[in-house]
C-alpha cells in the first residue's frame, strides 16, 4: 500500500528538458518507465462506478486495464484497450484527457490518474513486443471502400476488416494517417508510432492505396462500379480558411496547413539534406489564430527568434501541450485580432497590424462578443506569418461525384443520419467531414459507429 | 508496373519527354489538368502538366525542363525506373468548345501544353493560329507537330536564331493591330509572357485564358500554397484553376510568390551536385 502523501500526487510524466527541446523535433513527453507506470496505476481507486469510463468517448474499461497494469500484464492491458480503440498509442498521447477520461476522474482523493500516460505506456509496450492480431471473421465476400486514411477512415477500416469484409482505403496524399501524419508534429506524436498503428490496421487485412484522390482519380460512383458495396467518407476537415484581410497573400505568409504539411509530411526541417522541401522561418513569427500552438512550437524549433500567438479567447489544444509551448518560449497575446498585413517592396511580409478586443454588450442569451477597442491598433514586426484560424471539411470526394450525398452549404459538412451515419444509399460518412474540426477520439468513434451500420447494411444487401 | 517510365526522349538540351504507366490517371485525364509527383522518398512534390494520355495503353506523357533539384533528379530516371509517387489528374479541365477563331500561345517548356490545347481545339473544328516562342531555336519543341496541325503558325526566339526575334506577345499585338480577330486567346508559359499577352488583348476585349504555374504542395486544395488573386478574390490554383481569366490575374503577386524559395532552391542544387555521387 502506498503512503497517503504519495497517493495524492500524480506521478509526473518525464519530459525532455526545456533547453534540449528546441534543438530537435524529438518527442517532448518521454513516457512512463515501468516503475513509474506501476506507481501511477497503484493510485487508481478501481471505482465501482467509474466516471472515467463514462467520460471516454469509446468507453474504454479504464479500471480494467489499470488493474492489468498493476499485475504487470501490460500486453493484456493493451489488448483490452485495443478491443475498443485501434490506436491506443496515438490516443494516449493526443486525447485531450483533461476534458475526457481524466475529467471524469476528478472526484478521487488527490490528483486524477494520468490515464493517457498509462494507456500510452501499455500501448508502446505492446508495439515494442509485437501486436497480436485478433481473430478475424471468415470472409463475407463483400468489399468496402474508405475515402481518407485519418483516424475515422482507419478505425472504420479496422472494424470492418475484423468482421470479414474486404476493405480498401484510398488516400489522396502519399502517406496515410490524415492529421496524425501531416498535422500533429513529431514532438507530440512521433511518426514512427503512427506508422506502427497503421501497420496494425494493415495486418488486419486492410489495403491502403495512397496517391488517389477520390473525386478526381476515381469517383465514388466508379467505386460502386468496381464492385464495392459500400463507401465510407472520412475525408476530414483539412481545408484552410483565410482571414480575408489585406496582405494575406504576401510572401512569407502560410496557412497552418501549409506550414504543418511542409514540416510533418514533407519533413522540411531536414532541408536540404534529408528533405527537398523548403520552409522559410526567419526572425519573428506571428501566428494568427487559436489553433496555432503546434505551428508556434515548430517555428521555435526551426530557429525563429520569437514566436507570438495572437488570438481572441481561448487556445485550441491540450493543457499539457499549451503548457509545454509556453515553457519553450511561445508568447501569447489573447484578445487581439489581425487587421492587415504589410509587406516590403519585394512583397515579403514585414508587419502585422492588430487591434485589441474587449467584451461588448451581452446579447439576449447573455453571450458577449469581443469588439475592437477604438484606437488600440498596434504593429508587430514579423518575417513569417502563419494563419491558424479555422478549418473546413474537405468534400472534394462527395461533391458531384457521389450519388445524392448532400453537403451543408454553410458548414461545408456532409449531412448524415445521426444514428447510422448514412449519407446516401450505401454511402456513409464520419469524423471531421461530418462534425467539423473535432478530435482524434471522436473521429475514431465515428469510424466505429459507421462500421457497425455498414456491416448491418452489407448483411442486408 | 505503375508509375514506371516506359519511354524517354530528350527533346532539346535539358528538356525531356517521358511516358509513364498510370492507367487510372490516363483514364480520367482532361486537357489542362496536371499531376503531382515525387521522385524519391525525401523528394519534393512538384506539378507537371498532362501533355498527352492514352487510356488504352494506360500511359500519360509529361514534358519538363530541368530547372531545379527535383526536375534534374527526374531527368536522371530512365526507362524501367519508377516514379516514387504520382497523383492526378488534378485541377479543373480547360474549356474545349467551338469558339471559331482561336489563338494559342506557348512559351518555353509550355509549348508542349500549348500543342496539346491546340490539338483539342482543332479537333472540334476551331480555326487555330498558334504563336510559340523560346529563348533560342533548339528550344522550340513541338514546332514541327504544330506546323502540321494548326491553320497558321508563328515562331519567335529571344535571340532571333529562328523565326521572328522577340516575344509571342509582340506577334499577337501585330496581328491584332493589322485587324485579325480572335474569339479566344489561350496563353501558357512564363508569367511575364502570360501577363504581356493579357495586356495586349485587354483593349480588344478578347477572352484570354492563362494557365498559372503557382508553387504547390498537395495540389488538392488543402494548403493554400498555390493561392493567387483573381479579380480581387483569393483563388487556389490547384482546385479553382490552373486556368483563369488573364485580365483578372494579379501577375505581380504570382511572380513574387514564385520567387519565395529562391535561396533555398539554389541551396538544394548545391547539395545535390556536391553530394559526391558522380553518375
Ligand atoms: C494541427 C492539428 C493538431 C491537432 N491536435 C489534436 C490533438 O492533439 N488531439 C486530438 O484529439 N485532435 C487533434 N486534432 C484534431 C484531429 O486531428 C482531427 O479531429 C482528426 O484527425 C479527424 O480525423 P478524420 O479521420 O476525420 O480526418 P483527417 O485526420 O483529416 O483525415 C482525412 C484524410 O482524408 C484524406 N482525404 C481528403 N479528401 C480526400 C479525397 N478526396 N480522396 C482521398 N483522400 C482524401 C486526407 O488527405 C486525410 O489524410 C488536431 C488537428 C490539427 C489540424
Ligand atoms: C499546374 C502546373 C503545371 C506545370 N507544368 C509543367 C510542365 O508541364 N513542365 C515543366 O517543365 N514545368 C511545369 N511546371 C513547373 C514545374 O512544376 C517546376 O518547374 C518545378 O516545380 C520546378 O522544381 P525544381 O525542384 O526542379 O526546381 P526549383 O528548384 O523548385 O526551381 C528552379 C527554378 O524554377 C523556377 N520555378 C520553380 N517552380 C516553378 C513553377 N511552379 N513554375 C515556374 N517556375 C518555377 C524557380 O523560380 C527557379 O528559378 C508546372 C507548374 C504548375 C503549377
Ligand atoms: S481513449 Fe482517450 S479519452 Fe479514452 S481513456 Fe484513452 S486517453 Fe482517455
Ligand atoms: S475514476 Fe479514476 S480512480 Fe476511479 S477507476 Fe477511473 S481512473 Fe481509477
Ligand atoms: S497546392 Fe495546396 S492548396 Fe493548392
């Protein structure tokens, strides 16, 4: 039995020291050692009505897997999670646990359990020792096409493969993984881990075809003509939204997606020797928008002198990652809004003009809008600017190429039946392309739910 | 094998033509569309126009000039080699309709694209005048093919080594001043040429289509690297284009954005050439 004072405090996750972080893109959170994992697992109260489970979108049996950790059965613990979640090593790292499972664990004595840290520990352990492939149902002779290889597409693919269907995933980019591959940086989610998790999905029998843009290379109707009996669209919300202010097409101005694509997918941080794709980060970097923490931390690692995020209300991201970014030197300026960007004679960005914001009069519902403070305009000099506001769904696949799929014109999302996730006869959709930008775990959940309805649909057709 | 080079020809110094096995792209390709390719595992993604496609044999034809690290690396591949990644067809297809009398203009490496467009416009019955230009005579690719195809061909070189000394836009200007009429002018080539052509046709209010060469990464509308201002609005060349109304394009902005990585491009060539691998 642990002593009470030990029990109160969460075992801290070991991290790369701040001074070392900026010289590398290596992962910052190092993961628990076996000893640390056992100590953290020992803190769990094994609640009979565990709120942690309620708060996990996939209802992972948290006390159950933690119990296995305590017994030293790490592989079994991982398998328990993997039954519900095909990517535990990813979720352990990137789930916003403080709003999910860990929030549910608030009512124990002392700090909540670091559930993500333990999930990651067992998942990494299993990946190292080799993942065993679960039993796969006998072939049903039916084929399903999946559009997009992000978490939604991959989880749908994994579930359907386990049920004996033949599954082919089509991915537009040259590497699978969606945001896990092109969006979330190496220092938060090593690409090696993503590759291992995708390998697991492949080993379930799923075929992944890259470099195929559905809607261009093949249409959804083509897929049906080729014999696929159902299609799942998990094409994500990867389209950037611009600010609509003067100067945003100046040289040196990136969208968040371009910045992250160059770094994560194209490995521009290794330019010119390890990668042929360049990126320009010089001097001071202004990040415009609440989604900018990943870009800000990447910019510091690419040699920026100073990086400042300008945003309105609240940064998007996990608390741990925001804390780490601030430790690394990312500056924050809330309650501000860019007005225009100014360039030099060669059309390179030089200055960002911003305005301060304050809460306006509350409306009928009591909500206040932020309004510009008159005369509070100020300038920030920057040689690189990243626009990190919103993303909209990528519906290239659906528009015009699929039978009767409807798109919400305003939100740009695919309209589905909320229960079955069916968008049209035989066509299903889920993840960010339906919800708008959300989270990895919600995308995995949508993929699983769609797989259930696709399975039911296939058994009837 | 997919992405395998099945034919290679040097059309002129540093200009190569390649036929590549890509049955899915060949089946869907339309005039004016392009592919994005990566030569190697650590390679950059670069766009190249589809110059020809053969759905029956499952091949596509690309023509490129070796200007930087990626195109030089591509030029080193031979028949039997495989291009690491190849995706397409991308971009909106061009409009191929009966306009009547059309002027097709191609400059430099883009003469290949101009030839492809002239062929399609001719096939459906347009009367086609072509003006092509290059720095020097030996760079005039597709000259003979065009001569046999179009109703009238004008040739220019910067140095006067063949045809008229000057630019294709000068020839167009002369034609319009002498009273020639066109229902459409289609221009593809260096930005400076497309800009000059658009300026020449503007006072005559002739519909002018240009095919832009913005920098690209994904080519599917995800990154906005290829954005360009057209008629005051921001467009993405890879999905809204690559063809736009030349009278509305902000060419100055486009040219500045194309120079964004000048220093890095030089560095990439240096690294490539200094790598010690003498082949
Ligand atoms: C920078 C960044 C950081 C994030 N950090 C976190 C985090 O820490 N935790 C968290 O939970 N969530 C995070 N998110 C959100 C999360 O990544 C997404 O909600 C999630 O990835 C959505 O999954 P998806 O499968 O719906 O789509 P995506 O992951 O976007 O995958 C869609 C895939 O479909 C492909 N595709 C699109 N169109 C086509 C087509 N026509 N044909 C073929 N393929 C196509 C795309 O190329 C892409 O690979 C982050 C998002 C971003 C952008
Ligand atoms: C839709 C589209 C279709 C294209 N079709 C063809 C084609 O059929 N054949 C062909 O040879 N090229 C074509 N290009 C241009 C081609 O993509 C570039 O030549 C190529 O990216 C250069 O890569 P690199 O690494 O070899 O050279 P880099 O090192 O990137 O550049 C070397 C030099 O080329 C210039 N350059 C770089 N990118 C471009 C560009 N996109 N357009 C014009 N100049 C550029 C640079 O300013 C520099 O001077 C096309 C471009 C687009 C956007
Ligand atoms: S999947 Fe995510 S939310 Fe669920 S228990 Fe694991 S870390 Fe928590
Ligand atoms: S709520 Fe917390 S203490 Fe209770 S079972 Fe879940 S993780 Fe353990
Ligand atoms: S190249 Fe990325 S949006 Fe056009």
